C-alpha cells in the first residue's frame, strides 16, 4: 500500500467487545497501525475484560484505555472491512452503509473457560496469541475490495 493512500478502516466485531475484539483492536494498532485504523465493537457490550488487559500487557500491548462499545455507535464510519470474531457477531452483524467487506474469522472465547485462575489466564493467552497470528497477516490476507 502506498503512503499516499489512507489507512484501511477495520472493525473487529464480537458479542461482548470485552475480549477477542479488544485484543484484535490492540494488536492491529500495535502491529499494523501504519496500515490499519482499527476499531472494535460488540453486539452486547460488556466492558473490557481485566484478564484481556492483563494478558495483552504481558505481551507488551496496552489496551487499558480501550472501551467496550456497541456496534451501533460506529454505524457512521465507512469501514473497509468488518471482521466478525464469533458466530453470534456474524449472525447479528448490522448492515453498514458503504462497501465494507465482511469477513468471518472466529476465535475461541476464553471467558467461558472454567478452572483456576492460572488455567483461565492460559486460555486468554492462547486466544491472544492466535489473534496476534491472524493480525500479522493483515492486510495482505484480506480479499480485495
């Protein structure tokens, strides 16, 4: 992408905008901020998970200033891509005006992990790392608009 071209506007969408989409937004800003203007939102925003903040900080990415948003709050933005990170978000994704390409890339939701705190944090770390591995492929892996 040439430097004269604007950054791609990418929305990461999941159910609660508490974990997966927050991680994706954080990784995209951290790893691809020169190419991607990253946003995140949820169908039913639930606040940013303290565990998501913790495991992202462990990886050197601060998402503590990010906020959980409802997808309707972002309807006025002309997104290039909307990436749904769970089936619920895919099935309930609102129609956005414009020509956004919708991509479904589901990731396991670690908030449903049951076990001791270490087990739960390990699940958050696995999801964090899988999302990072996906984000590093952006924008090259995105279909053309």
